[in-house]
């Protein structure tokens, strides 16, 4: 069982780094953080996901973790309120975490917004962000939960935050937009 957990953690880490713009030289070059900070943030994210996986009380497929300059954001859904509380506590206990903010919604049975809707909205928001040449879209992570868009990352300015938020709000089917974007110093 321990061997399977280690394999899953390794695959998860490879997926996080390999599928991210931060797994590339370009991603590091346009990021508002130093390369060492990006590496530290990725390590924190992987450790949180590993903790969720090993514990089993928090479903690693339901709650995603993001980290920017040591500040962690947990985004997703939960079955029981205890899972939400435990996820926050577990994340706070990871070395290097400065703060934890959550955007966690209780799962809804019979919700009209399903996985395919969330994926479609994610794609449409990503297209709008990429098309806007005033936005460094690689610095923005988009997560959609129950047709609610959550924007995360560090961008260059307040104007970039406003534009990204407006793009997300303009996509059909979006119920709400929450921005955890911050402007670099």
C-alpha cells in the first residue's frame, strides 16, 4: 500500500510540474516570483496533496491546492464539513505555509452544473485570458467549481486583475467569479 501511495504521489508531482507553465523556462521567465520561490511553492503544493492522499479523509481529487509565496489556497468541494476543516488544518501544518485561504463548496446532489460544464468554462476563460495581450495568462490559474470561477496567481498590476476578472465574468454559464489574484509589488 505504501509503495502505491508513493507511486501516486510521484505521478501527481510530475503532473503538477509537467502540465504547468512553471514546468518550462518560459513559465519561470514571465512569473512574478523568483525561481527559488516557485520551487518552494511547488514543493508545498505537492506536500499538501501528498498529505491529503496519505490521510484519506480529504479526497485529493475534490480539493486542489495552489501556493504563491507560501500562501496556500484550497479550492474544490467536500462531502462533509469535517473534510473542509481537516483540509485547512492539514495544509497549515505543512512546512513553509504562511497562510491558508479556502474556496470550498459542499457537494450538491442534482446540481445542473457538472464536470463537463466546469471544463467548458475553464477552457473558455483560458481562451479569453490568452487572447488578451495585456494579460500574462500563464501567471493565472483558473479553477471552476460548480460553475463558479476561481482565479489564482500573481500578476503585474491591479489593471490585469480587473481585466482577468472581467473576462471570466463574460463567459456564459459562469455563476460567480472569485479572484485570489494579487499584484506584484
